[in-house]
């Protein structure tokens, strides 16, 4: 599997749904 690609897509999804504060929530 391409873990980095999956992680990248996941971070993009968070940014689109939660906004810039998304990563801080995690």
C-alpha cells in the first residue's frame, strides 16, 4: 500500500472538512 499517499489524502480531507484547525484537533 502507499501509506504516504493515503496519509496525504487524509490530511487534505481534514483540511477541506475541518479547515486549518483540523491538524490541531488531532
